[in-house]
C-alpha cells in the first residue's frame, strides 16, 4: 500500500471513531450512523482499489 492509501485508511478509521464518539457524547444516532457508514464505505472502496 502506498502512503496515500495509508492516509485514506487512517481517515476511514477516524470517521468510524468519530461516529462512535459522537454517539457517546450527543446520543445523535443519525449523525453517528452516517459517519460510521461513510467510514466503512470508504474503507471498502479503498480495499477494492488496492486489490
């Protein structure tokens, strides 16, 4: 994996962690679910692009 792919993977993880933290702090499940799903979708796209 290249440096840019590692950075994208880090961004995906930060989206998922941010979604969990948002749910813990504000109990806003819509925003947290959107952030978690966005992180997962980007990680799947990265996985497909790197294979």
